[in-house]
């Protein structure tokens, strides 16, 4: 069903592939890696192959994280990841802001409370937000370790809604993967799927997204139509 704009009182944003341009960054890294051997393996379009690889890896990785969470091993994984990143001193952590993110968040916070609902760890989530001075826009930042269970469980969306003083049904969960859509739906929120990240239109619709849009600019046009209230 279409998004019910009258019902919206708060917005929840995923990070990777939604307000952080993660997939393009990975595509470039993989393209650079394969470029020297592209001719040897007769790969004429290394960037196209890299994008396919990134998209193909999204669902299995979400499944791995789901089972780690289900088996209560996600805390162990998060601690291991943090230790690994500390050894690297986060030197290679470079983030990109998704096109239209600043404009949408600046406009949205004038009308709604906003929250981050991410499956990222807290450290790198905050690094991303601080790099682009985005923390000021959000009432709450929910990461993979905030709740007992992370997405696609509903707890993160429910936690974010509560922090905004709302019920989950009053919120919209905005993300680019099926886990975002499933978490939002299971919490009772409306959901928006974005095609600027890792997910495809077919899988986002199958997961139950109320609407699927190309990017944040289309979302801004939907939430704040020109000439609208």
C-alpha cells in the first residue's frame, strides 16, 4: 500500500546504503583490486562485475549477522571487529555521504524527530555521523549493540520510536535492504525501500515495503512535496 503521510510522526534511517554511500565505496575498492588482472581473466567490465559482487554478497551477509544475533554471538563478533579496527587505528575508514542526505535531514528535522537504526557497530556509526556533522539531526542512534536483538528483529525500531516519544506505528523505517523492511514491518512501522544501496526492487517489495524509491531525493519529494503543507 502507498505511504500514509498523515500517519507519520517520526523517521528512522538506516546508515549503510541509505545515508552512507557504502556500496559505491566497496564497488570502487573491488574494481581497483581487479583492474590489474581484468585483462588476464577477460573481464571487460570490472566495475560492473564489482557491483554485481557487492549486491550478491548483501543477502548472505545479512543472513550471517541474523544467525550470529539469534545465537547470541553478535556481541562476540562486535568485540572482535572492534579489536581488529583498533589495530588498524581506523586509518582506512573513509565514508561517503549519500547524495541528498544533508538536504533531506535538514528539512525533515524541522517537522519530525529523527533516529538512526543501523546494524553497524557503535564506533563506526558515530565516526560516520561525526565526519559529516549529522549527529545533531538525530534524537537517538541505535546500533547493532543497542538492543538484545538487531534488525530484522523489531526491537531496534521500537527502541528508536520510544526514544522519540512515539509508538513504532507512528514511524517510518527507511532503508535499502530487506532487513530494514522486515524490522520496520515487524515493529508495526511503515517502510520505505531505497534503491540507492544494496537492495533490489523485487526483494524490497517482497519483504513488504510500502513504497520503493530510487534515492533520498525522491523520498524528499514524497515527504515534502512542493506546494504541500
